[in-house]
C-alpha cells in the first residue's frame, strides 16, 4: 500500500466499504454477510457494534471488489433492497476514490502545514483544490503547493456574506470534507447545517473542558497537569459536536502559558491528522452526538 | 453488571462466547452468523480479523443465550459440525462461568496485592483457591483472604521436584489460569508445555527490551526516557511468549534506579490486571507467537 | 532505600527538606545555598521555580543532615532568621518522619484497597491509625490490617454533627493528611477550612470537565474518547481545589458506561497513589489555586 | 515570546544560559549563585541534579542579562575562573543566538516536512542553510523553502568520500546541529567522531528494542502492543547513543505492518521535534551515554 518513498500506493486492490446504522435485530449480520458471500465478495474487514441502550446496530464492512459479481455501478441499487428491508441508514464508498477536501485557516499555520505535508507526501487519498482564510498572509505558503488560496476577510457585519462565498466555493469545487485548521471564526448555524458531518474542527482543549476562546490560558489558570486537543464534527453548538479523536500531553508548573501553546500545537496537528485519516478511511459513523470510530 | 458497591454483578444475562481461528475463505462469517440467527441467537458482539499474510481468519462472537433454541449443553456438538467443515480451532465459553485461577509469587508483593484486591472486591469472574510461593513471608497476607498458601521453596537441584508439586496442585484444584505475579523463577520447558496459554507472566520491561534479570537496572544504565511492563503468556523462550498487554511510563534523569522500581510497580500491576481481565473475558486468541486481543 | 522485599528502607541517611515560597528577588538562591553550605549541609536536591507573572519564588531544597553542624532541633529557629528577611512562607520536614494519614471512604473500595496495599507493603513513609466511612461494610477489610474503623453514617440533617466527630478523630490521632478515597460526601466549607492542603480527594474525571456527580455517565453521554481522574486538595469549591495529579485512559464507542467505570477505577487508584506519594515526599507547594509538584 | 501569528518572538529579553557538569562538592550551588547575584544577574531558571552514584553535579542556569554588570563578551572569561576552581565542564549560550542546523535525509520525507514547517513558521530559533540527501527527489520541496539542497549519492565504495563532502559542507556553513531526519545511511565512526553530541538521529523503534534495520517489521513479527520512536545523539555504536527523547503509540492485531509504518511516522516526527527543541533551548547535557534533559 506504500511505495518505497513511503507514499500511499494507489494500485492496491480496490475494495468497497459500507457504513451502516439501523435498528438492531436478530439476523442482521447474517443477512448482510450472506448478501456479500453469495456474490463472491470476500470480506476484508467487518467491524460491528450494538448500542444496547438505544438498540441500534452499527457496522463497517469492507470487501474485495476483485471477484465480486455485482458490477460496481450496480452495488448501490442491489444493496438498497436489503437496506430498505432493515431500515438502514447507509453509505457506500470505494477505496480508490480520493476525497476532495478544503482547508479553512486563520492566522496560526501549524495545522495547515501538517495537512500540506501529508498532501505533498501523498499519505492521504485526498485532493485539496483550495484553502480559504480570513487573512492574507498564508497565501504564498499555499500557492507554493499549487493550491488555490481564497482570502475572504470577515467582520461581524459581513459574516453571512462571507460564509455564502465560502459555501459557493465548496459547492463549486465539489468539496466533501472541510478541515477547520484552527479557523478562529464561529460559523453560523445556517452554514453548519449545510455541511453536516463534513466539517472537522480542531479545538485546543480536552473537550468538554474549556469550550470557547483562549482554552490554554484558562487551562493555565486552572493549574491542570495535562493539556488536550479534540477533533470533532462541527454542529450548531460551539465546540459541542461529535468527538472524533482527542488526546492529552503532560504539562507542569514549569510551563508558562506560552509553553502550553507551543506543546499544544504539536498535539493539535497530530489529533487533527488522525481525525482526518479516520474520516478519509471511512471509519467514522456519526449517531446522535457521538461517533463510532472503527479504528 | 455492577452493583451499587461497584462489584461485578452476576445476575446479568448469560451469553455464550466463541473464539475461532481457521483458514480464511469466502462465506465464513455468513455461515457462522447464519448458524446463530437460524437458532434465534442474538449477536451481542462480533469482532473478526483476517491476517492477510497468513490468510487466517479470527473471530470472537458473543451472543445472548436467552432465546437461543439450542440447549446450552448441546451447543458444542451442534457447532462442532460447522467448525469441522471450516477446519476451525475453537473454544466455547459461557459468561457465567468463573475461571479458577492460581497465583505464583516470590518476594515482591505488589502484584499479589493487586490481584487479591480485585478478588476481594468481586471485580473479576474468578475463583482463587490457592497461592504458591517459593518464599514463606506472604502466607499471613494470603490467608487473611481465606486463600490457601503453599510454600514450595526451590533450589537449582530441586526445580523439577518443586514444579511437579506445583503442577499437581494446579491439576488437583482444576486451575485454568495461573498469574505469575512477579514469580522470579524461570520455569522449565516441561512445566511450561503442560499449561499452554494458561500462564500469564508480568515482565518488568517493555519487551523485547531487557529480557531476563534486572531490567530496571539495565534500563537505568541505558538512559531510557520511559520504562515499561509487559504481560505475556509463558513459552519455553524466556520472556519471549505472546504479548497480551504492555505499557510505559515516563522517567527522567532525576529518577534513581530505586525510583524506576517504584514507578514500575504501579505500571506492572496495572498491566498485569488488564491482561488477566482480557483473558477472563475471553478476549484473547493466541496464534503463533502473537495474540489477538478483542478489546 | 528499598529492601530485598521491595519495601521502603528506613535506615537510609536522614535529610532535611525545605519548601519555600516568597517574593522573588535577586540573591535569594545565593542566600539560601550559602546558609546551607556554610553549615556543611550538602545539597541533595534543589528545585526552584519563579512565577514570572506573579513574581513569586518557589523552591524545594533537600540536604544531608549527616555533617550539618546545626542540630536538628535548632534548624527551624536558625533558618527562621533568613526566612523572615526574605518574607518566606516555608515548611521544614525531615525524611525520617512518618506522616500520620487517615482514609475516608464510602462504598467503592478500590482506592482503599490500593492504599492498604501500599501501607501493608511498607511502600510509603506513613502511619494509618484509622479509616472513617459513612457505611459499615468495609469494616472487616480494614480491621484485617490492624487499623481502626469508624462507621459514622451521615444524612443531610446530621452532616455538621458527623463532621465534627470526624474532625475530633483526626485531631485526637494527630492526623496530618486525609485521603478521600472515593468518599462520596460533600464536605462543608467549615470542615474543609480546618484542614487546608491536607485533604486529598480523587475525582473520577479529567477536571475541570464533569465536576460533581456521575462524571462517567456524563462522559459517556458526551462521547469522549478518553476518560480521566484527578487528585486535588479539597477547598470550599466543589472539585475546584488545586490539582496535584491527573491522567487519562483511552475509551471507545465499544465501552459501555460500566466499562468506563471499570477502566476508571484502575486510573483513579493510580492517580490518587501518585498524589499521595508526592505529598508524602514533600514535593508539593500550594500557591493560590495551583500546585508546584517538584517531581 | 510568540507573536499573534504564533511565531517565536525575538525581541524578548536576552538571557544567558550555563550548562555545567563537575565533581559534586559542598558549596557548589552557593558559589555559582553568589557569582551571579554579586553581579546583579537575576536567575530566571535553575535546574540542578546530582548523580549520587557517580558523584557528579549537573546544572542548567539561565539568568537575565539586562542588569548583569559583566559585559556579555567578558562573561566567558570571568566565569572561567570559577569554573576552573571546581573543575567544571561547561558551555555558555545566549538566548538570542540562532543555531545553524543542517538536515540529512534519504527517501522518507515526513521528518523533513516537519522540520521545514517549524522553520517556515518561525517556531524555532534556528537557521537552516542546507539539506543534504543521498537521493535527488526532495530537491524541489527543499528549494521552495529557499534552502540549498545537496544531492550526494553514496555507495559502499564511496562512503568515505561522500562523508568528507558532507563534513566539508557542514564546516563551511558553520553548522552546529545536524538533524538526521530518517537518513538511512550508517555513518562511519570517523564522521561521527567529528561531530560529538551534534548529530541528532530519529530511530523508528523504542530503543533499545529493534536497533538496526526494519524495526517496524520486527515489531510486527514480535507482536508488540505499542510501537515507539527514539531521538538520540549519534555515536559510533549503531542506535546506541545517548537518548534525548522517546515515546510510544498503541497498536493492535488489527494494524498491518503498513499501518505500523503510518502510525509510526506521526510519532517519529513528534519525537524528533521535541528532541531538536530541547537541544535548541540548551536543555540537554550529555554525560557518558546518558542525557540530562532539563525540561
């Protein structure tokens, strides 16, 4: 899957991936696996989970398309019959599809650099046609990578207008995933509702601690012994969306708030990268305000 | 599953657990899940893995016995037919069975205390009829818990004889799992071969670093920045058996070797506890020199 | 410092420990170290920190008493002169003093077991004359260790009365440190103010997340990917006191709330143990609502 | 210290840093701190450590140059008198000096990207005049950043010659620190001995496990449950030099060796970054085959 240069290797076998959630009932797994096996689909990975309280079934199933007798463009229709019977909410993906991703960024550049490095190294099955910022200063950094840079300044009075320009750009470019790489603007509920489970934000705290502004300063004042970072899908509630990934790093009384910020940057980019990776690998199912991450 | 006192609650529904490994082939999961669903077995948890290099299939399946139409004492026979067809290596367990466990200990008591605390708190579905030691001094500690203590001293010349006494005790008490809670004797291959995948040892290093004696002293000399602990099944090769669980903790130049030992103790008991828990929950399949731990 | 059985070894050299905080100014360290060196006190460990924002100096200094020419019982008076000159807040301790500690516990026993194990193993320079609980059921566990057990039930109406009994017991026994080992009662500000920086509580969340009751349930609802535990000195503000130690452990969508609780227990006892150890080793200085922990 | 863009802020106060090691004796700290205080040097940070076994004293002292009465260019000489008296090995640095750093790289680019991102963001007090590689393919990546790229291919027969070209470049450019960012060539002892404690390598294992080639493959074969990365100064012994920083990340049976490599990359770049940061901040003293890292 990786070439000698450590780059993602696209000639690997193509597989199909189903993400499923539905009311749990007996015989579900049997029905799904029977559907695949009767059409010669060799299961590469099957991960399922039942939420006992809600009685909901979740699964991620990946199978080899090599000998699968249903042609790729008919899978959706054929599986749809089964899906309807079990009242499934479902998505179908193929491992050879590259996700079209945009990046939103403000002043802090570390998460953007991280994403550009993964992009340039070919680590991720992703295309990045554009970066959007409310500031101008990262334009040259982005353009060096052959990526369009859109400078869309914003003030309180122009938020809706700016957001509609962003939405237009995302639509026009067929963007499926937006990484908010320390984009320090609060998006309106209207904007957020247009891109459900497609906006991944990195918040620089261990949520639900320190939602909102200046989390490192508040963590410093509270005297915590670890600081954290959390990647989550954006919802209307500020820093309240479904958590995809989070992690912490140790701090001590020796660390100033500037050192919190410095250490935190390393953590933020690593947590955001992992969350994006899970999303790109189609390992995430959102249900209510939670995620299943089939690591 | 836990009562108000935080103790393991045994009146929960009984489930059956299958641990399976066999050559991978198309239709395997479909066949297994069909077997369960046609007998009204509601799958509670299904975790499977395919080793692509070796082409081996592994699975852990847990299902509700409540409405399962095959009587409990006939499951083994009925599933055996399917198992044979797919050339499975398999185990069947029931969630209401308590595992009979023995503890082997030398001088250091911290892992023993940890196990006794879990036992007394009722955290684990386990019975501990006996503790065996090559030293006498922990006898009163163990007897306070109403557990037999067998003091079996050992010297180079008496190893085989001592081990055969141990084996006899284990057999007589129907012991299914032995926790080597810092038992500082090297067991002979003969002894080890009698209890395959049933001896869980805690080694006080991050294996494969520092196999053998005095790992903390050697870690200190090497100037590592983390020390580790590893729980593994014992095989004929010293500290070379399949790893079940391992973890590390940070150290610095400020830490003396005594401090390595002190910090390490906390780590050892936590890693050993997790490994025993995985074993008791039937979450571990051993294949070759590796484990699948279906966390 | 540890004998062959891994127990704390008391015949090691005796040292003196100073914990100091005062307004920062030039020449402070020089004055302190000159005082020690002119009386032949060999510094074993010196750890200092300056809070640049508040302009406050903190230090922990440990020196060998072996050749120190000031007799042990005159150090306090002699150093007092220097301390006054620099307007220091300070404490003097000796490494051969055992701290008298009490444990408060409710129903959950895991933290109590952990403390009793350290006590019985001789790991800690501590004496535990008594355990106090609002429930009766752990009495036999505690008495097995030769420790007094005081069952002091409490209701809303009897809180003040019960607390005054606790305070009386603590005073009578000369208790210097109280471990709240999952003592599930909220102490009144009056009680708390009698024992400043002497009550160490373990809260089962990564503070400041999930203060108050049922943190695991709320963490589960929020869909976090790590759960935490925090040890802190108790103040009048619920779960708001100075944090001594905190840590997290990974969870996933597979973990039920019962599994959060089970995993959390292992974390709680390890975090509480570390905090108690730091306190006993005189490594903690409290300033405002923060701690310096000179690890 | 950081501007609004999160970049390292160079107009902060200048401080001087002393790194000291010498035989331990009474009065050492008093003498050093007296020297500073009598010349109005306000100590910003003092971190000391005594190796009790070897009886060696180590310290890192940072003080404000603002009111320090000894002119900057005379400190070396004046402190030298004291240093000689105590037979110190010592280094003097100033916080406003930028370190000149080179990067050696082979095929894998992730650590190089990480370093270039820190460089471009202005996070580190560093100048990077050149990158050297035994391959040509990263030339355009490096040149985009305005950094010279030297392609120096190497074969068994040309190693000495290639290394002498590298050494010449490093000397000519006044390089003080070389980051081996997954440079997959083994350097000769002759080369290594020219740059003691100035070559920082990242090895993709938790040393001392898996020294030498293909550590991820061997970790995979061994069935470890965590993989690691270690940054160390290069010595004549392969992967045997003084460890500066190391860390681990969890893996499971689900992770293929490709996934080990992918996860490991994130770890490698973070561990290497931390080690470089410690070095640049003059927080590292090497003694024998160990480091003191005054975090």
